[in-house]
């Protein structure tokens, strides 16, 4: 009786093993090899927008007189900028900032020495900002505006900031270009290996960083660079792609 009862059990084990084997083969067959590649695209651009600041500051013993003196210097600066061809809507003047100017004085000597803070006057300051698509003109003005120093205008020229207004649209084009480059790389890698396989459907794509660098720079940053210091720039776009291999 015991031997007879073992027959169904043995049969069940055989069937279970067969089912497991079929399942394993099915899973193995359903899986596919894949290839991971990195695609890139590079484009040279010339900035089409410039931003530039010029700072002015005057000191006077009287707060009101400091404001008046600053106003005269700002008016001279604005007249100069307009004479150079800038338009009213390209120029903006900030509000006045006023700070007390203090100096430390030492009175006496030895044990009788005393330090005290003395009010020396008031520093009034304003910033004249320019934003224009006439990049060459503003770039020249930023270099030559210090000629106002010869007229007694205490102007300090800031570093121009160079921007590109179509950067958003260009990034989309370059991502597509980088994706095409990735597929081309995948195809060539498989061909170079002497394989009969072919690149199949896209499995996954991950957009990498987009670096906007000064021309000829290869600098990279995990957050992406966004250079505003140079007129000409190189935009480098990177994508990471996985393809199925059939």
C-alpha cells in the first residue's frame, strides 16, 4: 500500500519539475541583452543680449548734499550713455542707497589712549543698468565709460553679462541631436564587435547635464555650467541611453 501511494507523489514531483523548467526557459527567452551608450551634441553660439552695470558713489558731510551731488553725477552718466546711442528703454537707474561713513580715531597715548568712532559723512550710491540686444555697442561703452573719470564722474564699470535668448529652444534641438548620436554610437559599437545583432527599441533615456561654457572650454559640472562671462559660448548636451539588442 505504501509503495502504491508513492507513485502519485513521484509523478507530481516530475510534473512540478517540468513546469518549473518551462517557466525558467520562458523567462530567459523573454529577457533581452541591452547596450548602454552616451550621446552628445555641441554647438557654438554668439550671445544676442548683454547686461551691464555702472556704479556711482559720492560722499558728503551732509546727507542732503550727498544726494544732490550723486544726482548730478548720474545725470552726466546718462547723458554720456545716450550720446553713445543707447535708448531710454535700455537704461534703468536704481534707487539711492545711503550709508553713514565712519572712521576710527585714536586720541591720547599710553593709559590715556582712547579709540572713538567718528561720523565722517554720508555715502550715497546708485547703479545705472543697461540691457540691450546691441551687444557690440554696450561692450564698447563698458570699456570706454571710465573716460568720465576725467570729468570728475566717479563711475565704476562692472563686468558685462552675455546671454543667449534662444537657449531654451536650442537645448531641445540639441537633446534630439544627442539622442541620434547615441543610437549611431550603439550601432557602430555592435558592428565593430562583429556581431549579427542589431540595435532594438529604446529601453531608457536619461538626460544628462547641459553645459554652457566659454568658447573652447571643456569644463563640466554635475549641475551644469551656465557661463555669462563670454560673448562666444559652446553648448554641450549629453544624454545616457539604453537600447535593447535584438
